[in-house]
């Protein structure tokens, strides 16, 4: 293990901005915890750590690390689990390749990522890497359902200090475009497996049968879905929307989840790249393939591979001139919406556009209306309805808005996020069948070459746990509570048939509503516009989408959400917020030595973790630590000690100083434990007395470029020097 054998609390080692922040915050946490006899250890679930753990035979003895993710996967199935989980990279192929190259340059002899594996060794390496791609961490750790909400102090602060919202106009041309047929939504079928069963997934063609996946096991009562997206229908839809967008004179934008949905969405992304450059692929397709072009990797990778071919570059330039202007990820650097699949994260990009009044940045560096292309129609209505609502009613007022809490069904790889091993790009025309061990054909689809077929499952126990969690939360709050389920969707119909009897048996059916996502979106927006509150009870993907959409509208960010996972075996997993903006934060630190990452999510999770330890282990000191964390968090908010966005303003490190000071002061002031008060009284006094000296040391070197020794696998000593520059603070904390 990375640190300690059996710590009371595990703080995950991750990537990018959250991990940089940890270099500053974690020593403070460990120091304060030690005073209460609480151990806080770490486990490495970073992208680099997962890569190294996957190839031990390629490494020297001193380079090898244990598979911390696998160990955590076992721990979260026990009552002893107490894990603070920070946001980690859900790697796209370009990110994975970049991480591999960085590790190789640092002397780790791991194999290249084989894009087209031919020999057995390459196929084996590809299989290991594919297990690391996308949402490889969350399904392993999330052995419970999700309870995400804005902490009371955070919501109060947002109302007292409302963030800026873009203005909406009724004649905005911004709209959502989705497929009207041939997508996952329209082709979905679903069934409940009454008894424990195993199944195989096969493709039957004129040449015979190919087993796509064998020995898929389902416990009794599992909801098993299957669906596919037609490649022909997708291409026709994309081509039509490109032309319509040009005629409307607005930006073209694609919104996907090519990180989490690591099989299906990169393929869809590649179709968009190919359609946008259709004339180029028609003329130079073979030449580009010879150069290693894979449209799934994005326009940025494509341009890098063909930059030496003047004819192809000229054709691309001519094609782009005829296309609609593209929504930009970074106008200054020329990074388009189609450059890198991992830059296109729908749950971050769509809320940002909606918050901005329906505007996106164009290649001219100015804001424009945009067509938001979301090919699959399963959840696109949420964003479509939100846009229509704000066109009709104007922007949300954060000063008076209520809140949307979320209870998400995600335990045991529920729904689409668990579908990666059962998602396939179909190689030939035929029929895909799911066949149970007794010969029953559970699902069947006629498919064409290039179609994307997938199956997902949701087990009975997580569904029941989810409904009971909703009943508990509604009883505690009294808020309007809505199950976001569409009776016309095959999967949702199965869930409704399971949800209703539980509500009726508990005598609480009259306290809950069931609405399709479009209607639930409008109902929720109407509720919070009136200053009232609601609970969105959703499946896994909507959990992910809504816990960015509503917090970004209410709080300006989703990083400040309180996220508690009540593990089904009695443990606790405390998540700390979203990491979608983390790459930009790292770039700013490297260029200007300013980290604007806000650790408020970490503060909230930390308090809950300590209190959970106090409750489950009877540890009164841990409870006091947790209560004091809440006081310190309130102090950070009340005194506006959160990081600023620009270099020269206080940043993440300043925020941690103030958090430590307020935490120490709260512990010194409490009267429940005299020993803790006596320990922290001199700490609090020293932090106050040395304020000017500490802040001066923290700000030394700001505005200058810094080198952390790597992006995916930074040097620990260099990172510590950057993130802990105050010798005075370090000496006080210990």
C-alpha cells in the first residue's frame, strides 16, 4: 500500500489540480488527526498509479507499486471503509497515451499503448490498458448509492454572494439537437431476470456466430437492458445538423461523455470528426489511415499526424472554411470542440453554456449562440428543457433560488456506467443476441457494421437501497421529491414497476412524484425559482449530469457539493466534487504559480468522514474534529477565504492556511475535550501571530512559472516545494 496498513481514514491520491491541492492540505489533515489519535493514510488511484500497478513485470523492484484500486474495491465492501475520494482522471485514449509517454520518459519501461494490436503481447497490453480507460475507478468504489447536495453553509453563502449569470433572451438561437430515431433511447429493450443467470452475447452473421462476451452473470431480480445506435442514422443526423447550424449562423458544438462512456462515446465523437471533415475523408481517407489517423482520437491528433502533408492540410483548411464556426474549448490556443475527446464533457460543458445565457466561445474569441449536438436522446431533453425554460423565464437568480438535491442509483455498477465490458462496435451486419445459459434469448437486435451495441444492468439490491434512501431523505427534509423515470423508456418502465410497490408498502407513495426527465427538469426549475427545494431521485447517468447542472446554476461550481455514498455494507465513501476544470488549473499553476482549485469540497467531505468515524467507532475525538471542520469551513466562507481566479489573488494555499487556522481555533475553543483544546490552543495562537509572515512566504514566487516534474506523474519533492512554500506554517503544523 502507498501509506500505512490499516488507517482509520483513507485519503485518495489522484491527479491534476486535486492532487496538487492535496500536497498542501493533506499534511494539515494528518497533523490535526494525529492529535486525536486518528490515522489518515493514502491509496493511489491516479491514472499513473493505475498504469504502473498494471505492469509490475516491466518495472524494477523499487518502481513497483501495489494495486491500491483493487484493495479499495475490497475495502468498500466492508463496514470498516471510511474513504475520502477525490476526483480522478477518467482517461480518454489521448490522455492514456500521454501518461504512458511521460512515465516512459521517467524511466518506467512499460509498453506502448497499442492502437492496433497484432501480436499476443500487444493484445494483452491493450487489454490491460483498456481496463484503465474511462470510468475505471468509480464503478469499483461505489458500492453504495449517492447522496449529493449543497452543504447548508455553502448554499447560504451562495445566496448571500450570488455569482454572475449570463442573460437569456427569448429569441436566443441556442438549441439542443438529438437523433429522432436509431439511437440508444429508441432501440432500448429491457427485462428482469427472475432467477440468477449467466448469459453470453453473440453476433450471428452469414459467416457464423461470434461470441462478443461470455459468462456475464446476473443475480436474481437484475434489470438487464440492451440497445444500439445506428451508425448510418448517426452519420445522417450529424451531416444534417452541420448544415442546419451553418444556415442558422451559430456555433456547432458536440457534447458527449467520452471519458466515462469510454467505449461508445469516443466512437460517436469520431463519427462527428469524420462528418465535419467529410470531404477530406472522402478524398484522402486511405492516406490518412496510413498516417495512423483515428477520428476517435480527435481533430488535434489528426492534425498532428497530417501536418506534413500539404495537400491534406489544404483540404482541411478549405473544408473548415465551408463549415459553421465551432464552439471552442480554448479560443486563444485554437482548441476546438472536436480537438480532444476528453475535453468534451457534457456534464461540465452544457451547464457552463446554460449559465452563460446559452452562449459559447467562438473561434473569434467572442460569445455566440450555439447548436448543442447531443446525439442520443436518452437525457438530451434535460438540457433542451432547461434552455427552453430560461428562454421563457430569464436567468436563474442564485440569491433567491432553492436547491436541487440528488439521490443517485449507482451502486454495484448500476446502469450505463457499468456497460463498458458489454459495449461493442459491430464488425459486420447480423443479429446481436443475449442468450441465457438455458437457451432463452433475452434480447435481440438486427444490426449493421459500425453500429454501437451495448448492454447495461442494474441489480435488485441497489434499487431497493436507492428507494429506501429516498424515503429516508424525504422524511428528513420534507422536500418535493421526484423520481426522474420515463414510463415510455424500456429501462425506466422496469424501475417504475419496482419502485411503486416499495413506496406503497411503506405507505409513502403520496409523498413522491414520478416524471420523465423533461417534465422533471421543468418541475425542478419551477420549484427552485420560487425559492423552494426539491430532491431529484435519479439513475446513474442523470446523477452525474444533474449534480453538475444544478450546482453550477446555484453555486457557480459543482466542486463545492457534499457527496456522501452510504456503502451497502455499512462503510462510508465521501466524495469531494467534480474535476472537469482541473486541467486548466494545472496549466495556470505551471505558468503563473497560482492554483485556483477550491478545496471546499474536500473540507465538506473531511468533516463528514471524521463524524462518520466518531459515530461508527465511538470515537468522541473524531466527532469533535468533524464538528470543528464545519466551523472552519464556515469561517472560510464567511471571511471570503476561497481562492481567487487570477494570479496575484489569494489561491488554494492561502485558503488552506485559513482553514487550518479556523480549525485550530475551533478546537481550542471547544469544551468537550480539554486535552484537544490544550493541544490546539498554542497552534491557533501561533497561526494568528505569524499570519503576515506565513502569507508572505506563501506568496513568494507567485506569478512565475514552476516545474512539478510531470503532469500525470509529478515529482513528489518538487510538488511539495511548490505547494508548501511557507516554512513557518510547516513548522507550526508539524
